[in-house]
C-alpha cells in the first residue's frame, strides 16, 4: 500500500477483533479507514454489522477474491458514502477525493477462438 502514489502512510487502527487500516493520502485528500472483511458472502447483515468506526469516506475491502456481494449492497454503501469492493477497486478509489464514487473501468472481454 505504501507504494501507491496517493498514499502517505498506512497504519493499523487499534480496534478490537477487526482489521481496520487508516490510510493517509496525498494532495489534501481526506484519510480513509479501510475495513478488511474475509466474508465469503458479504450481505446486508455484514454491512449493517460493520464496525461503527466506518462512515462516509471509508472503504470496505472484501479480501477474498472468490467472495460475492450484490449490486444493491454496493448501491446502499454508495448512498452512505462508503466504498466497497476488492483490492483493485480500492487501489483505483484511492485516487478519488470522494472514494465511494469510484467506478472501475470494465474489464475487456476476450473472445475465445
């Protein structure tokens, strides 16, 4: 994380039983709390049960590449001003002032011949 050009520092927040990191960013961008979830199926219950430390301008990182979550949850998080997604989305979102507004570019589809 410290090699990202928008990151000044990344430190673990002392928060019981959860993995939360505070990312200080460059260019006067606000800091971001990043909550790491290792849930296989991140649903509304997990979202509502997130640590109360997380709020507008923060990010929920779904750490398992095989994990799933639905669009309605992403939309709900967007309305709350919270980003949600995998590591690629977090890395792109760190460049935005309003981290929850980041939408990753669509992956190009390769044809099988």
